[in-house]
């Protein structure tokens, strides 16, 4: 009798674990694959797709971490690049940290930030 009870309990535990992993797998498959920044096209369509994916990722991040700061977002995005082997993005990041970033790209980012700060 005790053996049957132990078998039933073990079966319920294994079934619960199986359902959890199946649900997790299905949920993961249902969400669209986030791509590395350099996997998007450089035309208007690719830029729009990249912007849309980044906005979704950002919204999902702040939904999951309501009290997060911009610094937390930055660290999580960097980790996303690491987890997804976004080698080109990581290379650009390291170049920027080392002060070797492309001046044209730095100026473009500075211009966007200035416009954002002034609201123009």
C-alpha cells in the first residue's frame, strides 16, 4: 500500500514537472525571436523592425522589472547581447568604452540625445 502511494505521489510530481516544462517551452516558442542589432536590414524596413523589436524588448523589460532604472536596462541589454552572441554589438560596445567608437556614430547618438533632452 505504501509503495502504491509513493508511486502515485511520484507520478503526480513528475507530471507537474512535465507540464511546467511544456508550458515554459510553448511560451518561449510563442514569443518572436529577438535578433541581434546587426541582423536587421539597413534599409527603412530593417530600421523600423529593429526599432519595433527594441521597443517591445524595452516594454517587456520594464513590465517585468517595474522599479528598474535606465542603468538596469542597459545592463540587461548588454546581457542580452552576451546571451545571444551578438558579437558585432559587443565589439562596438567595447570600442565605445575604449574611446575608439566611430565619431560619426557618436555624433549621431549625441544629436539624438540632445533633441530628446530639449524636446525638439
